[in-house]
């Protein structure tokens, strides 16, 4: 009963869960979760699933928590026992540590005592030795130093004796057996030290062989001395050639080292590479390992296979290079690819060279020389050879772009530093890079070769551009003679030589197809027009073009830029002087002066013409002046400034430029002066058409005169002056130059008209016609840009008209305002020119011509029909 009841109570009231120390040592243990789990296990499952209104029973929880407390109490006791055990172990360890420290301290004290005793003994010995030698105390440490030095000296002697013994052994072997067995055994042991020793001994044996075995070196012995001694060595007949044996061993040793170096290079074992390089440096100065590293580099192997590849630029690129009006496309693609690769390889290999060679600067210099002298130079020559087959301009542009790109490579490598990265490279490497760059382009820049190429290229382009112009003027009929004919003779010879040079170059056998197409396109002619007599030219081809001049200056500017970047600064003044001469000849003489000569010829040929002159040549003056200004500005701001470093050349260039500009100004002024002569010769011819009765009409003609505005000569002259002279003058010059020309011409016309109206009798009705003519003349002249003084002089003509229509009383009033002095209203000396001059003539006339003088007044009044009347006579008498 009791046992059955006990079993029933355990099932109804179970004990709580059991737990150990490991449950609480977990880092994820949380007290709240632990208590919740105890509470859940305390309530039976049947109660948890019962109805919600069931009464709360705290007994299971109490029993569970009591059980948990009892277990926790047991665990606490267990922990207390473990803590006590650990504390006892710590105390035992501390006692043992203290004992150990005490023992070590005693031993240290013993050692110090022994050291002090030894030091005292040494000091006593040194003192006694010093007193024996005459006094002096060197200290106990000197004895130890002396002992150490003696030991080192003995060790050196021992090693030297061993090396000498081994060297004699090796020489005996090689001289008696022809073998180097001992050296081979050392070599087989491996290791850098053993190989270095082999290299040193082999070199020493070579020197011994030269002295003791001259026969193997092809030298004659000096004969026997005494008892068969040759050169101090017992003369025995050796059957083995020591030189061959040693050279064979040295070669094998060298090959072995080179093979080891290459294997290490492939494995990127830089330490082993360094050791091999050191051995070979002692062996033969390192020449073989440098050659092996450089010659067998993968970069050169790959590039040697690609060296036969064609230049990769397409046809459009080459056509663009040959076109002077197109921008240069830059460096050739295959050369650019090579240089970009060189830049990467140089930077990468510099890192390897510095880690693999003790003499890395020497290796880097050899590597740089090989890269430039083989890879870059070969590709550069291929590119330039290809450019030569295109045109002279293509060659120059390729040379310049290649020089600029390779120069940029050199500067990048200097900045990178190579073996000194990230610092800039050393002075020796920088000098090597500059030297290699210079040597690449020396063949193309030596002497005057480069500037001659530039000049020849520009001459071809200039001759092509001006071909139709020169052809037109070579066919133009020249004026038979003239005072300016001598000035035009030189220009005629120049255009003839330029035209002939173009045709000869076009028919040359060495002219490339691309260059021929370019020359024909620039000249504007067809390929089938090889005969110059078949080429058609128009008047427009003989006219100056500012656009052409700008193209010529643009081509020259590109050439100057190339010359600056390719040549040396010391040669720049001489080079730009050559280009200046070309510009002054082609643009100044062949182009501008030829056009001015043509205009002057046309003007001179019409000075005595009886028909209306053709002034259509005048508009050529304006582009001539514009082109001359452009040329002068370019010379002053660019060419002469570039020659400032050489005073002699600069002054020479300034003098040449001044002479050329003055020559152009002289011819321009001559054209304008001749034009004025043409006008002033034609106006009098028109004035001769004035009829005597134009200003003295009969009464029957009054009806017709009312409808007539001006006489026929007046209409012809005013039409000629306004529609021809003024229009063409404005197209030729402007500003102050136009004002000067028109003022001079207006004064001359004014003088002609002044004298013209003194020749005709005028009645009262004719006076109206005179007034109309003079008003037309004055209005025509006032349309021109005149100076204020000239305008006032022209207005005097209006006063002349009034003299023929006013009554005698009014004449008397006007006679009171007359100027004194002679009738000297003539011109002061003709047209003064576009640059300076001319003002004197205007001022002189202005000073005397602003009012009528008494003599002119009297001459005009006497031409009145009523001049004999009492009223008019009284006016004249009052003068």
C-alpha cells in the first residue's frame, strides 16, 4: 500500500527539471527564460489544456521552485569547493615562483662577481705590462682588442694560405692533366658563394696561364736561362693547353649561371637573379647577363615578329596628311601603339631590373638603348618611308607628330622615375633618354636638311595656289613703256619662274601620285591639263584674294611651329629668316606686287586715252593693302620675335621687311597717282566738248533751256566722277587714304573748272546754265569724303556762278570781300600717296583758295555779256 501510494504521489506531483553547471556557463543564458521554463514544466499538460475558468493552483509551482532551489544550493556548494581548490593551487605556484626568482638572483650575483674579478685581473695585467714598457695605462679592454685583431689576422693568413694552396692545386691539375676537377667539384656543390669562388679562381688561373704557359696564348718564350728555367718557372714540356681548358670551364660556368638566371627570371625569383648577377659581374663585368636579359626579353621577341607588318594608317589618313588645308591627324597608329607599349614595358621592367641587378642603372641604360635603337627606330623609319611615298608635307607632318609623341614618352619616363620611382629618374638615365631621342631624329635634322624640306614643301604649295594667278599675268599684255616699267620687270621674272617651277615639278618623275593630286587640287586645274597652253584662266584668276593670303600664312604658321619644335633654339633665327625670305618673295613680290604692276600697267596705258578710261583695276588696291598688312603683322608678331636671340639676323629681317613693305607702298601709291592722272587727263577732254554758245544762248533757244538741267559736258563729267571714279575709289581705299585721294582729286577738278569758266562769254540766260552746271559740279564733289578745307574751296565755285547772274550793284558788294594776292589757287603738288605725304598740297591750296581774288574776279566779270556797261565798268574800276 505504501509503495503503491508513493508511486502515485510521484506521478501526481513530479519533481522539476534537473540541470548542471554547463547550463549556466553558456553565453546565451538568460535568467528570465530559465524561470519561464521552470514555470511551464510545473503545470501538468492536462491542466494547461483544461477550461479557461479553472481555479489557479500554486502548489505545482511551489514544488518546482523548491526543487530548483535545492539543486541550485547543491551547485553552489560544488562551485565553492572548486574555488577553494584553485586558490590553494595559486598559492603553491606563487611560492614556487618566489623560490625561482631567488635562485636566479643568486646566480646573477655570482656571474657579476666573477666578471668583476676577471676585469680586475685584466686591469692588473695591463698595468704591469704598461709599467714594464715605460709607463702608461691602456685599460684592460685593449688586451682583448689586440687578441681579437691577432686572431683575425691569423684567420686571414690561414684562409689566404688555403686559397693559395687550392689555387696551386688547381693550376697543377689543369697544367698536368688538362682538367679542372677541383673547380668542378666546387661548382657542383651549388650556392652563390661557391660559384663566386669558382669565378674568382678561374680568373686567377687565366692570369697564371698567361704568365706560365705563354705557348697556349700564342706567345714566344724568352729562351732558357740557367738550368732550363723559363720566366722563372721550371721549363717542363706541358702537353695540355691550359688556356683552352680554362676557357672551356669559364664558358660552362658562365652558361650555367646564365641558365640559372633565366630560370629564376621565369620564376620571378629576384634574390637568386641578384646572386647570379653578382657572380657574373665578378666573372666578366656582367656583360653576358645584361645581354641575355635584354636580347631575350619577350618584348623584343614579339616585336621582331611584328616588324614586317605594314604601316596601319588608312588611305584617308594619308590623304589628310598630304592636304595642306586639313589639320594633321596625329601620330601614325602603329607607331603610337608601339610607344604606348614601350611606356608600360619600361615602367614594369624597371621594377624587375632594380631587384635583380646590383648595377641596375647600367642594365636600364642598355635596355633603353635597345628599345630606342631597335624597336622604335625601325618602326619610325617604316612610317617615314611610307610618308615619303605620299608627299613632302606628309613626311614633315609625320616627322613632327612622331617627334612630339616620342618626346612625350621620354618626359613621362623621366617623371615616372623608372628604377627611382616614385622619385624622378636619375641624371644619368635622363641624359640617356634625351640622347636616344636626339639620335633618333639626327638624320633628319642635321645641317639645313630639315629647313630645306620645309622651304621646298611651302614653295610647292605656294606655286600650286598661285599657278593660275601667275599664268594669267604671264599672258597679260604688258604696257609698252612707262616710267614704272623698270619696277615691274623683276615681278615679271618672278611670276615666270614660279609658273615654270610649278609645271616642271608637276611633270617630274619623282612626284608621288598623292602629291600630284594635291598640287592639281590646290591649283584648281584638271589632271589632263598638263600643257599650260591648254589651261584656261579668267580675269578672276588674276585678282588678289585675301582668302588665298590667309591660307598661305596658315601654311607658313604650321611650318614655323614644326620648325620651332623640331630644331634647336640656336638655329631658330636662321630658320625663320629663310621662311621670311620665302614669304616676302611668294606673297609680297609674286602675288601682291604682280597685281599692283598689272593695275599700274592698265592705269599708265590709259593716261592719254580719248575714250572713257576703265578704272576696274582699282579694287585690287584694297586686297593688296589688306594682304600687305596681314603679312607685315605676321612678320612682326611671329617671325621677328623668334629671331630676337640673334641681333644681327633680327636687324636683317627688319630691314628686309621694311624694304618689301615700302616697295608695295610705292607701287600702290604709283597706281593711285596714275589713276589721278588718268582722271585729270580725261576730264579736260570732256570739257573741250563745251560749245561756245552753251552759255550764250539765243532767244530762240529759251524754251529748250528751261527743260535742260545741265550742259552735256557737265552731265558726262559728273556721271564719270560719281559713278566711276568715286565708286572704284571707295572699293580701292578707305578712311584717311580715301579722304586724301578724293581731296587731291577734287582740288584738281576744281582748278580745271575754275579755268574752264574763264573761257566762255556768258549772257543773262547763259548765266543760269553756268549756275546749274556749277551746282552739279559742287554737289558731285561734295558727295566725296573731303577735308574741311577742300570743302570750303569747292564752295568757291558757287560764288563763280553768282558772278554771271547778279546785278552790277550786287557785284560791287561782292567785290569788297575779295582776297588779295595773285590768283594762285592751283594744286600744291599732286597726290601724296597712301602712306604719308599729300597734306602739303591740300594745305597750300586751302590757304589761298577759300575766297576769290581780284584777278579771278575780274576775269569772270569780263566774260559777262554786259561787261562793257557803265555799272560793271565802275565795279571793275573800283578793284
